[in-house]
C-alpha cells in the first residue's frame, strides 16, 4: 500500500492465487464421481486427500470464519457417524426412495422461514408447518444414507430455484438433473445441458418475482443456506464431497450466460461463503483455546504433566488445523471463482449481493478480510453506475465504521476514497445521498482526524435541500458539528448550552446566505434539535435584552423563531418537502397540542413587548405579526389577566399600521386583523371596534385632502399624505368590509380627475384602484348574503361598469405599476361578476358584466405586449438583476394565470386562448405549466372547440 502506484491493489488474504479472469472450472481438478453405495453409517473419516475444490493455495493465508452455536459447541459429533432421523419425519414416499424431495425444499424456501410441506400420516395425507431447520435435517438423513442421492436432491433444488423448467429431453423431465447425468457428466456439461433446455422466452425467475414473493423467496433461500452450513459445520462440511461439489456447481452456474442461473447461484454461493466464514472463526477460536490449554499443560513440570491429555490436545490441534485449512481452501476458491468475477457483473442485483456479503465477511472475520485487498472492492463499487449498488456499498461501509476497533485499519481506505464519498452527497439518487451523509457523520465522529471544515462545507448546504430525508440527514450532521463547537466553547465561557446553540446557529444561518429559507433549516434540524428549537424562553430573552445580539443577528433569530413556532404549531414540513398526505398519529397530535399550548402561554404576555421593541423595523415586525396566527387565541378569554394583553396587542397593531407604509407590513397587519375579527372568537367584537376606529381615522385623513386633490390644488405633501392614508385603507379593506365608509365614489372621481389631467401619481392611483376594487368585491359579498332591491343592483352594476372603463383606460398607460394593477383587478372583478358566478343566484343576473369587444382586444394585446415578450429582461442591470428577473417572471405568470381563468370560466371565448396556446413552445420554460393546464381544462369544457382552437394556434405559428 505504501508503494504509491496501487493504493488498494494487493489482496493479502488471497495472495497465493492468480487474479486471472479464467473460468473457475479450469482451476479445479476435475474428477469423475463414481457411483458408490454407502452404508447407513458412514465410516470414520479417512485421512485427507486433495479434492476437486482444492487449489494451490497456502492455508496459512486463507480467510477464516464466525459466531459459535453454544448448543453445537458443547457437543462433540463424530464426523463419520450418521445423524438420526428427525422424530417428525417430513417425507415424500416412493418405492425407490424415502425422504424429502427437491420440490419439498423449494416449497419450504418459497414460504420463507417456515413452510407447509406434505407429509405421510398414519391415517390420512396432511400438511405440517415445518421450519427450514427441519427440512435441512430431513435432507441430511437422505445424504447420510446415500450421498450421491442427497447431492442430487440439492442440485435439483438449486436448478428449480433458478426457474429452470424446460421441455422433456431423452425421456426425462426438462430442467432436472438425473442420476445418470450426475455420474457421467462434468459440471460444465450439466450446465450446458440445462442452458439448452432453459426457457429463455421468460425473463421471470424466482429471484426476479415482483412484490412480496421476491422478498419471501430470497429470505427463505438465504436462510436455507445459513441453516445448511450450521447443520453441517461439525462433520459433513469436512467430508470432501458435499461442499466441494456444491460450490463447484455454483461457481460454474455463476459464470453462465443465463441470468437466472448466474443470479441465483451467485447469491447462494455468497451466502454459503458467509456461513463458511462463520465456521472458520469458530474453528480459529477453538484452535486458540486448545493451543493455550496445550501450552499450559506442556509448561508443567515433567512429573506433573498428563501425557494422555497432551497427546489428546495435540491431536485436537492437528485436526483443527486441518479443518481450518480445508475451510480456507473452499473460501479462497469461492472468492476467486465467484466474487472476483461477479462483483462487476452487469446485473446490479448480483453486484449488490456480492458487496453486501463482503461487508459481512469483513465484520465477521476482520483478521483475514479487513485489509486493503478486500476493501478496494468497496471503494471501486462507490463508482458503480447503478444507485442500488452504490447504496448497498455505502451501507456496508457504515457497518464497518460503526466498529471502533476497525477505525485504525480503515485510515488508508478513508484517505483514498474520502473525496469520492464527499462528492456522493450530491448523488442523483436521494437515498444514496442520505446514506452517504450518515456515513460521513460516522467518519466525523469515529475517526481521529474527522473532516476538515472545507470538507464539511459539502454537507452544510444540504439542510436546504428539497428532499426531506436528505435535509434531515444533513441536519443531524450539522447538529453534531454545532454540539462539538458548543462543548469546546463552554470550556472557555459559562454560557448555557441552548444560548450557545442559538448563537452558533444564527451565525451559520447568516453565513450560509440562504435568507428567507429559515423554514427549511428548522425543518432539517427539527428531528434532532427539537428541544433546543422549542426553547422559547432563551430566544425571547435574547430578543428583549438591550445589549445582546447585533442587528443582523436579531433578524435571523426572529426568522428562525417564527419558523420554529410554525413547525411546532402545525407539525407539517415547509412547502416543497411534503411527501404525499401524511396523517398525524395520535402521539404526534398530542405533542402538537402541547406545543401549541406552551407557545400560547409563553407568547401572549411577551408578544406586545416584542412588537413594541421592533415596531420601527419593517422586516422584523412583519415576521412577529405572524406569531398570533399560530397561537390558541381563545386563551385570551381564559383569565382576566390575559385580556389586557389582547388590548396591548390590538394597540400595537394599530400603531404599526399608522407607522408603516411598506406593503408587506400592511398586509401582515391586515391578515392578523382578519383573524382577530373572526366570529369564532368571543373577543371578535372588541377587535372589530378597534379596527373600525382605525379606519375612521384613516378615512378622515384622506377626506381632508380629497377636495384639494380633485381641484388640483394639493401640493406634494398633501398628495403623499392622501396616498399613504388610501394605501393603509386599501390594505385593511382586504380583511374588513369598507363599504360603510363610502369611499367608492371618492376613489372613482379621483381616478377620473387624474386620468384627465394626466397627473399620474403612482402611489395615489394604485391605492385608489385597490380601494375601489375592494369596495366592489365586498359589495358583491353583501348582496349575496342579503336581499337587495332592484335599484341597488342596478346601481352596483353601474359602478362596476364605470370602474372597468377606468381600468381599461389604465391598460394603455406608460406607468407599469398602474397598468399591471388595473389588469389584475379587471381579471378579478370580471370573474366575480361573470355569468358562472351568479348561476346559482337567478335574482342576481342583473349584476352580470360582460367585457366589451374593445376590452377583449385590449386584454389580448396586454398579454402579447407585456407577458410574451423578453424586452424587459434586457433592460435589467445591476447586482440585483437575477432577483429582479424572478420578480418580473412572477408578475408575468400572475397576469397570464388571470387571463387564462377568464377563458376557462367563460368570461372570454375559448378562441381567445389562441393568443396563449401559440406561445407554448417558445415560452414553455416560463409558462408551460399554466398553458398546459389551460389546454386540459378547455378539453373538459368543449372538446371540439378546444381542438379547433389548438389547430388555429398551430396555423398562426406556422404562417
């Protein structure tokens, strides 16, 4: 390894074997099996001789295997004696043979770890549930009576497990190995015959069966291999016939062109290899124990030694060494004949199975397998093209890094493949990326060097990933890093753990520069740092203390606190991380209710203080105004003490409205006002009164300047004051009915006056349009909920028509904000006063307002001029260019969606969609989803007309 040209190219364990790609059959000594009848009791084992499986290897360098079975360790079975039949015999009876058949074994394996196998009963034929241990014991009885017959049953079971069911050939069923074939043919000839008979028209075989059948069969097959090795490990595993013959056949099948043969035989061979490794470990332990006993006895004085005991111990040592050598020979041959070729098989399932078993070998027998020669296969597989193989490889490495005693011997592997593992955190398969992050966490925790800060930088951004599993794994990694920093920081300072946690988390959030994505960071940490993020006392203490955090840190903490409140109160992930509809369990619901009660109890008295402190800061106060939306507001009426906090909250909201002009702040106030005025709360009348008084003062302020505005004598200050008052009224009108204040006529007069004089103050015009539109929207709601007179309906329709004419005029203005606002309000109002909106209210048919031909033309022209155009993008420059492009695209999408809704709901004819459909290809990236949905809805409305519209669009595109 120190050589430099090959970091992991030496395979120390198997150094005596050539690493050629030659077929395994070539490396074996081919010997014909001679037909031989065995007595009921096998004779004592002969001295060992070279067998078909033994290859030129050094036993001292062989890998050796695992966990002893206490029941078997205490029993000293003679290898040459036969096993007594099981008391409950499970047999298939024929005249020629009595015992279990290949079909019975297959049925048992297909059923997993237990099966219903047919058995002979003294009275009637019946079925008994049996375990695979019973099935193996029954098969062993056959093998001990006649080992050729027993091996034949096992071979036919393997062939059947491969799904080989061919046509009859030469008087025998297809897909079956006969006794004649076993006696007269070599393995290669048998496999060739089975390959010719295999029905390759079907790609299905037991290990490729869909659904639970695959899982059940695979589990049963693996368990069968495990039980077989365990049942034979004290005797038959060393008979130089069963396992050498079985492994030789499996090795030959693993090199077959038939996928079913290759897949099934490789899995079986790997599982048998795992069993052999376990047995080899037991033998090694027994050998060490026996050697210690021999050395202790030998160290005694000559007259105290027991010569018979010494001789017995020496005989046992020789026997154990011989056993270990034979196990090493079988393992080496299986490794070279199967694993070395199949770990790079083109079938990913085979590659994954090889890597999974390699991990078990290393964990079971680290002395022989935990070396660079074996670990290199894991490193190479990290580059596999198939994600299931990479996933299995990463999970295998996790198992190794969890063992503390392995860490020192994994250093070279870690340094060689760390770069690859770091790059895999961005694997295209999120499941692989999740496991890689978990693996890197183990490396960070267990290894002495861990990961450098720049290496950790590969993982930190994943807390903002859209895949929740990956983000949570990255959150665990980040939390572990934060706790490490807190531990070192607390040695120097006497801060509480949670205070230090928030300071470091705030610093991380600011440095990550993913602002406005705090919800994703909180969600990533929620599973592992939920207790810290629910520490409302520490967060509010930080915010209320005078000299605590810096300005930017306060903003970051407020955002993280609000995200934590939402996560605790709603118990749902942020948008984009929801994976289907997941119902909360009873435990989760109980936790959610408890969290909400704690949040409410803590924030009701403190929220007015927080709003008062940060009332001048638009960004911070906007976030804080969302807090009451997650509280249990009914608690305000629970005690007299809490009612004063409601008064303080309402007072703070009014003060914030009077203090700020920013749209986000006013919208947050309006949203909160709408919630507090809801009829489901007993205190809603008090909230109604407070906000009505606020609207009174704002209306009075606006009316003060109205006459001067209409006469054109208002100066800039008066115009600004009137615009701000109107803007605040418009914001509150979205939550509270403004019709009582009769502002519609004033707004319409103001708009007409400004249009005529061409004195287009952007703030004033947009606010007036909004106020007028909200008045008409609330008026529609009121007439639906009441019984208006005919005169009231006609008057309302006249007002709608007048407002629409003003908006139509605004569409041709050169002021972007006014033009866009007019278009959006037109779309909303025409939907609200459309035919479909009053279909269920025949008495309101008078209110239906249909767009004129000129308005239809102007709406279509607006879409073509300001949506399907790239001119505005070229005008954007500066450092905020990308952000401005996103804002502009969002505005265009809103406009297009509004126009498409007019088409879908019948306000505009379906043919009006031609102007939209013809831009599908060119603007697919920006508007493809909206256009596609419109096409889909139009098919449901009128399939024929929809098809004609699409054809017309294609004609316009092609001409």
